[in-house]
C-alpha cells in the first residue's frame, strides 16, 4: 500500500491526498505535523532527508518528496497530465508559479496567522510584506479564470490541484476572494468534481498509520 507522511492542515499534503482521491488510490497516512516540529526529527529525516512533508513511499519501497514531483508522478498517464508537450509546459508553468509566487505569500501568511500564537516583529513584517505579493498572485489567477474554466486547456489538471490547495483557504491568511468571481467559479467547479473532499476530512481511501 502507498504510504503518505503529512498532516491534514498542510496544503502541500492536501494536494497529494486530493489527486489520490480523484484517482481512487487507497493509502496509509502517517501524521507528521510541522507545528510540532516533527519533520525535523531524525525519524522523519530518515524517510525524507529534506525534512519536509509530504513524502510518499511507493509499494516498491522508493520514497518521493516535493508535492509537485509527487503530483506529476501519479498524474502521468491520467487525464490530469496532458499528452501534448505544450500543455504539459503550461501545467508546469502554473505549478512553478504556485511554488514561487503564490505559496510563499499566501501559505506563509496563513501559517503565521493560524498557527503562530506569539508573532515576533519579524513575523509581523513578513505578513505585511507578503500581503501585496499574495494579492498580485490572486490577480494573476483571476485574469486567467475570468475567461476560462481551468488553468490549462478545457479540463482539470494537476495545475488546478496545486493552486486550489492554498487558494481555497486564502482567507485564513488574510486574503479576501471577494471581487474575484473567476476564482470563485473555479473553486466551485473544483469542489463539484468526483472524488473531491475538504482539506481536513479523512477519506475512505485513507488508513491512519502510527509508525514510519
């Protein structure tokens, strides 16, 4: 059985869980929580030396980290990874955008606002500095989604999963989605797809594990 290390609050972990939900892949999830410092423990670093979730162990024992790499690996050969090379490049373009322009502002501000009880002056400065960057990233998405159903082509891909994970909880980072109707319609389309489930919900495909 596939094994996934990660917790329910992580958007990066949710990306993998959501794709596996769409694909109907059963798996064992071992809870590893950033807020408890668990990715930095020797036990987890023996699994993934980078010390980040998610990490996935395949049935043959190989371990893969980084959410984007995991998404591409499991989407390959499915409708969520297009066959056309240009469309593949477009999917990757949006996924790189998510990692370098979207997540560093929206996910970081969500973490600071939701999970850090006593923020330092440096944290407050990061929140303020990140806010316009996150707004700009959402504006880029709105420009695309105002006239298109999906980020690439005419059907959902892993680009949509990659950006859905933190966009749908952007309000937890202080980013309002009001006034961005294209994003709103896209979120509803995502949530209407077969296999969709909320971020914090365990699924019938998931077995909770307790050991590495």
